[in-house]
């Protein structure tokens, strides 16, 4: 018997939820519906889905709050989350992705787009969760424990910054354009502006502190992580 991927739909509007569920069933998925944060948590506690379609605006706790909580819990942190919302501003998309969502869909969306994005996160999520330790200079990332240290000091990174750093560490010294980073870190199914990469690179540098200089801007080309960042010549006239 074929195993149908489980999709948890967290949506407070019954008409929208039913439309999504019908289309999912017709395309080989097993949907479950929750209309608020409390019922969504009960469904998650009962059976872990393969994908969560999470509405931003919910009665009680918001989808953003739920995404952050589920990403912080060991049992649910690996479940792909697609955020659904009528909010289309870039800042809202960044906030959704920063909360741990794997993708972001602005309403209204077509069935074709929805199915493509669900299949994409199912296909891409697993390979990104590579285990092991990556080291460049004194910067160490442990994917299995989700920890980053620099000079033996623990650093605190958001989920998107962690994924970005993981990719840059695994491809150190190579220059990556914004579009390449969007493809490799966010996935080519995510339709967000290239400027979003700049926002997350800035946040990554801030989170890295003294190690932030290792993430270099290569003018006209993109970004590179290097163990030997360029050091500006001293301005002082003193020797």
C-alpha cells in the first residue's frame, strides 16, 4: 500500500482549508486540518506530519509564534513548514523565513504552485540536514547539535543564519552570487528578492561578532567565507 505524505493544514478559514485539503487528497497527500494553535498542537502531539502548511494569522497564537516554537523543539524542528499569509511585504516574508519557515506563500495561490512547493520542501529538506562538524579557522559549526563556536565561545544564530553559515562553511573560499545563495540555502522554489540575502548576511555577521569579517563581500560578484579575511592598512601615521 502506498504511503501518502501527511500534511497538517493550520488555517482558521474553513473554506480555504477545505479547498487546500481537497486538492491535496486528489494529488496523493493525506491532509489533516487544525483551525487554531491549540488544535494544531494536539494534531502534532498525536501524529507528526511530513509537511505543515501554517497560516500566519490565527486565533490565539500566531503562525509566526508557532513556527518559532516548533523549530525549537527536538521532535518538530525537522518538519518542513510552509507559511501561508495575505501579507506580501518583503519584511513579512523575511520574518516568516527567519522564524524557521522553509517557504512562504502569499494568498491567493494556485494549486499547481502549492503542490510544487510542497514537493520541493519534501525533496530538499532532508539533504540540508547534514550531520557532522565543519571547521574553517577558529569557526566551528556542529550540525548535529546545531551549535556554532568561535575561539571556543558559543554563538547564537537564527535558523536562517545557521543554514546560510552552514552552506558557506561547506564551500569556503568560493564566491557565491545572491541568486546562487537563494537557490542553495532557501531553495529555487522560494520566490523572494535577492536583497533578502543581504539582510541575512548582515544578521549573520552581527551574530558572528569578531568572526563576522570572515564573511566577505566580493564587489559585483556576491559573498565568500574565508579563513583569511582581508585586513585594511592602518590609517594612523604612527609606526
